[in-house]
C-alpha cells in the first residue's frame, strides 16, 4: 500500500496542475476577448439604408443603422 500512495499522489498533482492551467488559459482568453471588444472601434461600412433599394443584388441593410447618413 505504501508503494501505490506516491503514484496516486503524483497523478493527483498532475491532474490539479492541468486543471489550474486550463482555468488560467480560459481566463486569459476571456480577458483578451474583452480587451479586443473594448478597444476595437469599427467604422461604418457602406450598406443599403432602410427604405433604400439595394445597389447590388443580394445586398442587405441594417435593421437600424448606428451611422448617420452622409
């Protein structure tokens, strides 16, 4: 029994280190996602405004545009 105890303890340690590494990776990925979402400021793109006809076949329009018309 004393021979098996260190083996089980070693596996348990490896398991907890792997869990901790996975949680750190998950937290880092989420932090990066929040950072990119807050720092990116996409500009307005050309699109058909509501009430206008599409300039190209298959062009869609935004339901409510956040950009003011030029």
